[in-house]
C-alpha cells in the first residue's frame, strides 16, 4: 500500500498531473483532528477528509478523537456511532467498521455509506470541484473535475514544504494537522502524486523523509510528551491493515 518508492515513469506522472483531475461518483459503500484549517487558506476551510480526497483519496477515512459535534455531517455520523457503542472498540476496528471492511454481519450498521460521493459534493459546494455528466456508451457517469486548482496547489505545496523547507526532523515539533495529512496521504497512496512536480533531487529528499516519518514506531511516538495519540493510532491501524 505504500507510496514511498523511488521515482519511476516520471514523464508519465508529470503528464498525468497536468490533466484535468476527475473524481468519479459511485454508489459503492466506502476522521482525527477537528476540521479547522491551520490558516493557510483564508476563504475556504476544508476537513482533513476533503483535503485527502482532493489529493487523490480513494477509500480510506480517518477517525475522530473529540466527541463534540463538528458541524460536518460525515464526522458527526462517525461520532454518533462511536459514542453509542459499548464496549469501546480500537481505532483499527473502527476503521474496518466504518469502511465496511468487516465480515461481521451484526456490525454492518456502522458502515458509512457513499463516503467519496458525499465528500465530493461538499467540495462542489465549496467551489473546489464541479459536477459534470460524461457519456460512456450505454450509461452516463457523474464526474467531479477540479475547478479551483489554486486550492489543490496550496495543499500540494503545504505537504512539499513540510518535508523540505519546513522540515524539522521531529514529528513532535511538526504542525499536527500537517502531520495528520501526511499520514493520511501516505495511507491513501497519494504521496507520489504530491511530490511528482519536484525536481529529482528534491523528490528523493521528500520521499526519504516521508518514509522515515511513517516508518517510526507508532506505539513509541504516541506515548511521547505533546504527541497527538490519535494520529499515531491511525497510522498503526493502517500499517496492520
């Protein structure tokens, strides 16, 4: 599942990155920190799930730690499930339940439905994506092309800077939201896309630093002073999946 590999097919990746990005809507069943932005964007506030989807998320989501309502329908739906469940479940179990990756028929009610489609529609409402219909012979497919490329570029630069110009070589000193976004981008297999526009030298540095970060022991890092335990718990869960 890892994206942390040496650069290959650079020309192909570069060409693909220049094409219009589209997210296809389907009906297949598919949080963390809060949904506050760190202040990089003054006009648009995205949740972590929306940011990862914008970077290329396909089927992984993240869990909430706080039990306070967020105002986001998907996150509050997740909270409702977690708060109503006794005994409490582990982070890994909740990821499996919420994404439908469980064989327990008595737990299917916890699955979040149409997650990608619902996040995409949130991004449409915020002016990041638009909605189009494309004809594929016998049927029409709803797609969501990116229209606000500035927001996409802001996210890409934010992650690139976090492992280059702003690299601190200590996860405990990193901005927590950026750390969470790096972990989720890694687990969602989109980091290579994030770094593909870099020169070869910077690409190698970025990938190696990201690799060193996500290969840290989550159980050790999660117990350190000022650590955000949930971020490391989510990474540990994805590592085991």
